[in-house]
C-alpha cells in the first residue's frame, strides 16, 4: 500500500513508512523525500507550501519562513527581502506602503516618512517636497492651496497668506 502523505518507503518489502523531515515533502510515488524550493517551507511530514505574505525562505529546505524586517518587504516569490523603494516605508514586518499625504522618503529602506514643511507639499510619488507657487500656501504636512480672497502670498513657499491692506485687493 501507498504510504500516507508526507511519508515514504525506500525499498520493496518495507513494513513501515518513514516520515520526511521538515523542509522536505514526499514525492508523488512516496519513494523519496524531495527538498522544498526557495520561497517554500514544510513541517515534518508536511507538504511544501509558499511562505506567508512578507515572509521569505532564502534557501531550499526551509522548516519555517523568516519575516522581513522594518524598511523591507518580501520579493515576488518570497525568496529574499528587498528594501522599500523611495516614497514608501514599513515600520515593522509588513509590506511597504506609500507615505501618507504631506510626507516623503527620498531613499530606499525607510522605516518612517518625513513631513514636508510649511510652504511645501509632497509630490504624487511621495519622493520630494515641492514648493508652493506664488499665490498659494500650505501648513506643515499639508497640500498647497490658493490664498483666500483678499489675501496674497507674494513669493512661492508661503506658510500663510497676508491680508491686503486697506484700499487694496
């Protein structure tokens, strides 16, 4: 009879089955233990399975997967950790996420984002702080917006708008 899943017999006339160790799985004919691929793992007597999201097995034959640390995430295939690209971050063992509005990262591997100062706003890719135009302003971490009626910002990079004096607009 065929051995149960995760177990093999190595010769004819065997009276018992041997359990495949962790990092291996039984072949379809239950005659050999086959090593799990990179990005996969198995427990003793188990089947090879893909590592969970944001965990990796950098070598074949893994008994468990390892989490990627802050500032990194698992690559496609779960075979290695890669640094978060600019504009993204990861605080813990999660996937890299885009910085919140008004915040940026300029390099790879960020664990937090930097807030754009007043008079600036974050670019769409969250990689640079862009100066507000003349006639616009922004608060720290905010978006550039037009000055209210009867107020002006005579230079770019304004943190606030100034009221027009009496008799002017």
